[in-house]
């Protein structure tokens, strides 16, 4: 996983050789935490918040969490969710995924 300081895209290199490139705006906009999403069945896109990614922390063997410059760090992004989001970006592009407005929970 690579997100150098000042980058606007997270790169994830998967064990199968695939590379997902996900814009920070999508990671933050589709943050899966309960504070951003409540407890609904879908993950809605939310505007706002810092897009400056400061830290990436591993959560067990199944996920990561991101700490943004404004202190937000509650989202737990499973590897399954990140792969699905990356695949969706590859199919529809960043603008297309943002325009969807909501994603199913994976």
C-alpha cells in the first residue's frame, strides 16, 4: 500500500499482482464508519473532510484504518471493501463512482 505525503491517490498492490488506485476523495467520501454512515444498509458518499491522508494502520489481518489530517480515523476499511472499490473505480472511473452516491456494503 502506498500513499506518499501529498499524494491524492492510494495505491494497493494485491498478492495476485493487481494494483488498485483509489482517490482519497473516494476513500473519505465513502468512509464506512458509523459516524459517517449511521447503520444503514448502504454506504453513502459524504462530501467534506480532509483529503490529506496522514497514517495507515493495519487492523488485524482483514482491514486498515486511515487517519486524515482533520483527525478523522474511525473508518475500518476491509481489504474486501477496498478491492471492490478499486475494481469499481477501474470500471467506472473516479467521477463515475462518486456520482453513484451510494455503494452496497461488502
